[in-house]
């Protein structure tokens, strides 16, 4: 086996031969990055955990078809991308229930309840929480491929070449997606990121 083989690809080849310890090692290494990516794509932490598990189920089921043609992470994030897009399409056909919808047994309470962060968080944490919400909202409004390209570039630090493989498009198209996505985010977040921090309304 080539000495310069991607270590993760080497692990995946062991998985292909039925090595469960190698599979567990890959899951432990990439569960959080995959969950973070899916969460940013879907905007739902709970569903992100479920879908991330499905990503690794798919990895295991596809082990016998695995070929070392690119980095393991490229193959892994391609699976994550496909499952995310499937979920986004499913949502478009079956819109999620409103967070303000009444509970089926208690009409005076919403179906889902959340703690009021203002009650429990100091002001700085609140501001950062609001900023993160603004960033997530801006990301969610990007076209799917732009959003994924930005996340793979900034969050997972993949090369343009690897991102192009995940997206299934040319290198020039990938660079264009990232450029347009960045410009859109800059415009949407300009009021909040002018100095790199949330601007306080206090004088």
C-alpha cells in the first residue's frame, strides 16, 4: 500500500474488510465535524444529530463500494451533502410545523418551548448569541450550493479542489460560488461585523 495514502482512506479500507474498530475510529474523529456541518445546513441541532448518524450508517453500508479516488473527507462530505439536500427537499414538500403552533393537549402552550436566554445569560453572551443567530440566518438564506461551499471552506477548511469534488462541479464554478457567497454574507452582516464584533447600542 502506498506510503502517502490518506490515513483516513487507510482506515476506510480496513472498514471495507469488516474492521469495526477502524469504523469506530472514523466515527469518533468525524462525528462532530459532520454534525456541525449538517447543523449549519439545516439550522436544526436535533435533526443534525440524527442526520449525522445517518451519514455514518451510509458510510458503513457503502464500505464495499469504497474506492480510494480522493481524500476520505471528500467522500464523507459528499455523502453528508446528499443527505442534507434530500432533507431540504423533503422539508420543502412537507413544511415543518410552526414553533408557535399550540400543543395538541394544552392549547395555552406552544408546541415547543425554549428557555428565555435573557433570564439566564449575561449581556455579552446574549450579544454573541444574537450574532450567531444572524450568521446562521444569513447562511440559511444562501442557495444550497453556496452555503455548503462556504461551510466546507471556512468550517472544514477543505481545499477548493476538494470542495469542487464534493459539489460535483468545476473548480472555477466552485471559486465563483464561494466568492458570491462571501459577498452576500458581507452585505447581510455588514451592520454587525463592521469592526468584527457586535455593535452595542450604548453610547
